[in-house]
C-alpha cells in the first residue's frame, strides 16, 4: 500500500494543540490532502500553499505556529522558503523531501530546520513529530532564568541574551542550550545531548546535532571558527564553558 494512502487512524494523538495553526506547503495535491486530513482529525487549524511564493505571502500576513515545508517545488524550492522564513521568524519548520542524502538533510538543518521527514512517509509519523515539536516549543515553562557567565536563558519566553543583548534562537537551539547551560563544563556526547534536549521524542540522526551546534556558534561566538564557549572535545563530544567567562 502506498504510504500516503493510509486511512486516518482513530488512535492518533489527541488534539491537545487544537488552537495552533499549521502552514502546509506542498505542490502535490494528493500529499497535501492526506496531510491536512490528519491535521483535521487532530483538531489543528491549517492553511495550505501549493508553492513557495504563496507560502511566503501567507506567512507575511498571518500567524502560524509550525510550517510543514516540501523541499522540491517548482519556482522557489523549500530551502529558499526556509531561508526567507528564518529571516522573519524562529517558528518550527519540518522539511519534507524525497531526497534522503545526508548533504540535503544537513543543508536543511544548517538553514534552520527543526526536523526532516523523508518521502514516502507515514502520515501518523508526521503527526507524532508535529506533536513532539509542539510539546517542546510551546510547553508551559517554569517562568525562571538560567544565568551562566555572559548568558541568560529565559525559560518562560524561550529567549537568549548575551550581556543583556537578545540573540534570536530557534526552538531546537533553545532545547540544546538548556541542556548545555544545566550541564556547564561537562562533556556531552551527541546521544547525551539528544536525551537531555529532546528525550525519547527525537527521531532524527545524531549527526544532525553537529549542524545545530554550528548554527549556535554562529550566534553566540565572536569567532565561530575558534569558539570560546561551545567547544568540541574531539572523540568525546561537546562542552559548554560559558561559566568560565
């Protein structure tokens, strides 16, 4: 059976986030219809766009909480759309693609994707990934701050500041920083970072962590190629030494 033709499963996760609005960007109507069928069952609000230009028009005029974005589209591809979105917002983005090459996945994460789903995929899996991202991104926060050296992480607002100056970060970067800033001066392997930041909900590749670390360095380091805070311990993992400043 074609994975896109599964009947809607009545046991899929309940609509705990029914007030959240999702933008689905996919040029193939069959796939759009299946995705939106599952979103409707879950109680999500959603809007669809069949190309990148229309998606950006919608994004600039409406509020969304997550974007499901196809990579291979005519006119303007998903990578270009993602780049434009990242110029405006840190909203979670899940990329869809028929290309499974590692270079494509890493390119998406380098630009700022939060997750990556390879076609053909199970719609139930996509829904579970959406729920996992919503739980990480929009969960009820503790309403306090973590301060390490020059850095302050606002758990309620999911915001980062360095010496009082705000630094824009994605939800995935927030989760990783939370793991680092609660384990200062500890060497963390990729597997440990995945467990601390995402728990059992993470379904990506462990090498994707490297792309997120690279983007974090570009945001928090004065010289990302010679990092002061977020350092690599070759053969072991990563260490956050923000407390040494």
